[in-house]
C-alpha cells in the first residue's frame, strides 16, 4: 500500500495520518500537540464519531513526517491549518465542538476566542504559559547556535501507550509556540462557550498550573476533570477512557442538550 503524503508531497509516518469522517448533524474538530500527530488523538476522534459526530482531525504542518519539516513551521502555520479545518467542518454541520491536547489545547482556546459560535471546547493539558525563565533559556540556546533539544513527546505513564512523536524538539518552533501561548492567555476572557478541562497533575511537559490559568480567565462555564493516573499525553494513557466518555457526554450536551450531567 502506498504511503500517505501531505498536500506538498511529504511522506506521512504510517499511523500518523489526518482523519476526516462524515456523520452529523454536528461535528468535532480534534487537534494534536506539538511534535505529535493525530495518532495520539485517534481514540478520541473515533469516540466522537461513534457518538454520531462528523470528525475533522488535521495533521498540522511540519508534523507526522520528518522533524526537519517542523523546523520550517511556526504558530502561524498551525493556527491557519486549525482555522481551515474548522471552517471546512463548520460549513457542513450545524454545531462544532473543538477538542485539543497540549498545543492542540492552545489552538482550541485560540479558535474559541475568535469564534464565539463554537458550541463547546475540550482542552486536555493545554499550554497557555511557558515560564519566562524557560523561554529565556531557549532563546539563549538558539542565539548560541543550538537548534534542538531532546524530545518532549512520549510522556505517558502506561507502558502500553506509546506516542509516535518526534525524537527531538526544534527550538525556533517552540519559541513560536511560547509567544503565541502568551497571546492566547490574554484572550481567554473572550471565550464564552462551555469548557471541559482535563488535567494531569503528573504532567512532565506542561505545568498543570496552565489549566488553573485557563479556568480562572475564561468567561464561560468550566467543568474540570483530574486525570490522576496519566501523564501529559493522557489520550494514550491510563485515563483515556475517562477522557473519551466525558468528552462525548460534554459534546452531546452542548450540541443537543442530551447526554449525562
């Protein structure tokens, strides 16, 4: 079987492909994290589809191919791809729920601050604040000619839950994410739709305090879930079924008024 490729012809790592599935009348946009790809979100996307949602799960630029491709991208590319996927889905369904992990959570919040018609959002360990000390350290490394550090992917407690993330982290794109996260944090007050916020207290990639910032600043109702047994990539971890169940219940409730409390 031929390998899938991106629109610009880059070969996609098997298992990391984007996914689009029709259903309806409502839809779910599912967004992966930085250095990750749709593989980490496939279970959640399939749970939405199984509950009757059309699903759009894009492969964000620079991801799921070769890490060299990620060096050429930044927030402007990822947010444009998220916006394009949202517009494509919104054009063919009545209401849209957006769900994202880590940087995907940042993109989810960014979209919700700009698109008040979104029915509800699900954020799993979202990033809205990279510490000033860390950002300064990254800038110093970049200025000193260092362009990458060891991987941030694969933070999963369950040995059976393996993430197909890149094995290094490009620093310039990471700086782009850090700058955009700070801007997103300033816009959180614009978010009025309901939010389901799922947080791993043992997160070795994004400080769990990021979720507290989100909960405190958004203007809409917030429902919080603690993922006690999972690390950062919680969608592949011990609590994944909790994420799938709660996300589907939430999505049904905000789009149709159905689903459990």
